[in-house]
C-alpha cells in the first residue's frame, strides 16, 4: 500500500446476480460505507451487464462505482450478443474490466484483443482495469515474469494513463481456488509490473496495481500490506456485502 495511490477495492461478480438480491447488497454496502465519513479508498462493483443500469441507480450519490466485466472493441455494429463500451457508459458504468483470465481462456482473447478492448473502454470515457496473470504451468515452468511482461506490454493501450488505467494481477491458479501466492511472490510480480509500466508510461508511479485471486476477509490485510499492492479485485468474496466489507475495511 502506498500513500500516493488511493486504494481500489473492486468486486467482480462474474455471471452471478439477479436484480432483487443485487440491489440489497448495494444498499447494504452503502449503509456500511456511510458509517465512514470519508472512505479512504475507491469501491467498485462489476455486476453482470444486465444489472449495470439498476445498480448504477442504486449506487447514485454514494462512493460506490459500477463497472462492466468486458466490452467489445467496436462502438457499434453487427456483433450479436456483444456490448460496446459506449453502451456500458450509457447504462451508468464508469469502469470496465478487460482481459480477465476467464475471458482470455473461454473466449480466446489474445493480448491484441484485450488491448483493442482497453482502447475502446478509454474511448468511451471509462476507467479500464486490465487483467494479467500466469497459469500454474507457466509458474511451475519459471515463466511468470516473462508472461506478465508480455501481457503488460501488449495489452495496454498506448494512451493509458494512471488516471484511467488500473492493472490487476491475478494468477490464474489462484482464482476461485482458495490458493494465494505468498506475500513475497506477490511483491515480486507487482514490482515487476511497476518496472514494466515505467518503460510504457510517464506517470507509472501513480498507476494502481490490484492483486486478485482468492482474496477474502481473512487474507486481505496481509495481501494489501504488500508493497505495490494498491487494492484488490475480488470475485467470490464480493458477492455478499458481509464478505466484501471486511476486505474494504483493511484499506479504509
Ligand atoms: P476470486 O476471483 O476472488 O473468486 O478468486 C477473482 C477474480 O477472478 O477476479
């Protein structure tokens, strides 16, 4: 954690959430946040696209931001089932995740595709969260840092800046498994990402680098204390305000 970078705790709901229960979770999060007069962190929820408009309305006037989980690279056109970044923005989103490993694996998204999507998010005026992370085979093969370098260099838009771009380091093998890297391993990858960013951006020191993968209330404090960890991208433990709040509390 650093003084100069405001932490961001982001929830990725993935393909979970129906309207009634989702609105209740946002209301509960609002209530908890209100108890802190000036929260010392940013809070983001990325629900399924079907819930963005409703949750953006439910979060209005609070410090909770709403984001998408993916976007198409184009602003409009014949792309059945896809959603443009401009549409996310129109529905009330202020952020968008791109390059999540589930998208990279399930939808064959390459670094070039992720970069085009990140550019689209920025074009639409959204803050983009670009995800990177190695698989278990890559880690076991000693390739973690080279894979991360490749993803950072080739997934980030040229126009990325600290104000509009966040990196999320999510080791694929830690997502939804209950396993996490050691704080030393997290520190090594985050320092490596920071060094890569230096070569790509003028304001690299101000870019927030989130850790993601099995973050929960019981391990968040340890992970958030690691140098160059500026927040978390949380899957399973973000679905219920009661589970998400203890993670927020570690940086608030
Ligand atoms: P998890 O997911 O917290 O359930 O491991 C993290 C993510 O995929 O963003």
